[in-house]
């Protein structure tokens, strides 16, 4: 009789566990990644999506988000705003509340609908820079430094390298002549007035393959530093022009959009000394990357090519979704189910000095600051890997915030 009771009790427990597992599997937390997988951003975005799916799978192996499984839905919008809006509307009907478009034109196009619906837009390193102003953009979470913040931090690095005084120093700004390339210019101009350096701009036209005219002017300018604001496939062209014009590569600092493919396409040894504005740690040494390799790729369960794991763009995606998933986990933990977009919004404010155990700059999200603090660092390529040259830092924050507030106030006024 006792044995029968034990068997009955065990069967009841098993049935309850099975029912819970089925309920859990039927009710995942869904994230909509409407990405450009085929056109403009194809050099970077597939790695970001791969990282998001890998990290979701890793967390699901460990119980998901407070027991809820994660489902990452990735669809292509080809960098076309209308396709991005269609993707948003389709996934919204499927219960998705957190969206990411990883495209400036698509993010901007979808923004009014998302704000009207009260859903969450994740907008790292694209879209509106002033969206870090959480008092205006209540449903947008940038979770990364803006291009304005990166520009300010680069000038701060130059100032430290110059012993604290930039007067008389020459800074050349080489950029792809698009809104993306021009975006940090107001910060460079404002800091020129403040710090007294000589600043000149050198645009090169789309598609970016011919930079010779810009470099002929840069050679005559004889800058102390060259800031490159471009995008992955165009970077090696800039490096070769640096070399051809006799400008030392260690005089250049790029924005964040550079990866190991760019370095190898130029030559790993030749790129020694090149610096970048870093938003995430490089390489595969971090325990989080090692866990993904061991628990997924070693078992044939990865979501892409193993050689792309630890690519700088993969690591960027991993950093972003470490923050996103943690914010949603905190929402479930503190406010319970059923999950709503408002609960997720509140959960993001639980991110305090979050750095995924040293994987990225620590971020603290507040109702005022949806960027997390704007910290970056300067990394240098040593011939084989990226090596930090500074700690994570944010400088000239007052100036950057003034620019943010001016732009967000214009948006708020136009959208009353």
C-alpha cells in the first residue's frame, strides 16, 4: 500500500511538472528582431542576431527568465522602413512587446507607432541619439553610448594624450557623407570652441570606395589625430589610404563600427597601433563567450558560424541582449506575470551598474537616462587582439546632455 501511495504521489508530481513544462513552453517571452540581413547592414547585423539567439538558448538551458523561456524572432526588413513597420505590426499581433530594428531609418519610421502602442523599442547604436532622454522617449531604451557621447570621449582621450591641453593640436574628421557620418560633428565643433584645437572635416561620398580626394586634403592638413566615422567594409579602404599617404595608423581612432574582418582585410600586423571607440570587450576570453562555445557550439547547437563567435559585432549583440534579457528578468521577478510592456519598462530601471560580469561598460538605466551612462573606452589593436588603453569612462557629459535635451525638446514640441 505504501509503495502504491509513493507511486501515485510520484506520478502526480510528474504530471504537475509536465503540465508546468508544457505551460511554460506555450508561453514564452518573445523578442522581435526586425533586422537588415540582406542589404546595407549585412556586414554586422547577422552577427548581432546570432548572438541574441545564442544567449537566449544559453539562458533557456538554465531555466529562461525566472522560469519563462525566451523566444527570439528574427526577420529581414532589408533596411526598408515600410518592411520594418510591417514586421512590427505582424509581430505585435503575435504578442511581441520588445522590438529591435538595428537600423536608423527603420527605427525612426517605427518609433511613432511604438510610442503610441506603448511597446518597447531597443535602440542600441542606431536611430535617434536623443532617445536616451527617457523623459521624452519613455518607451525607447538605447542601452549604449550615443555617437555624440563617443565623439566626446574620443576628444577627452586626445586631451589626456596631449597632457591636458589641446590648443594648437589638429584633429581631422574623416567620414562617410551620410547623416550617420555627420551625426557627431556638432560635438566636435562644440569641443573645438571649448578646447581650442584645430578641427577640419573630410567627407567622402557614398558608396565610400573612393577616399583618395579626402586623403589628399588630410595629407596637406597634417593632423595630429584622424577620427574615422565609417562602417565596416569601408574601413580597410581608409587604412590603405592612411598607409599610402604616409600617415601613421596609430594616429587614427575609429568609431565603434569596426571588427576583426576589417582588420584582417587590411592586414593584422599592418593594423598594429590602430585605435577604436569600444563599447564592448573584444575576443573570446570572457566567461560568457566561453559558456556559449562550450554549452552550444561544442554540442552542435549554435545559431551560426562558430568563427563569428567573439567577433566584435557578435560581442556587441551579446552585450546588448545581456542587458535586455536582464531587464525583462527583473520585470518578471519584481512585478510578476502576466508580463506587460509597462512592467518591462519598469524592469529596465533595475539595471544598475550592470556589465555582464565585466563584458561591457557598466550601465545604469534611470527614468531620465535610457542610455545607461554613455561610457566607452579606447582599445588598441596590438597585431593580434584588441587591448584596452583606458578604463570605461564618460566625459563632457554636460555638453552632450545639453545637445540631447535640445534635440529631444524639438521632438517633444513637434509631437504634442
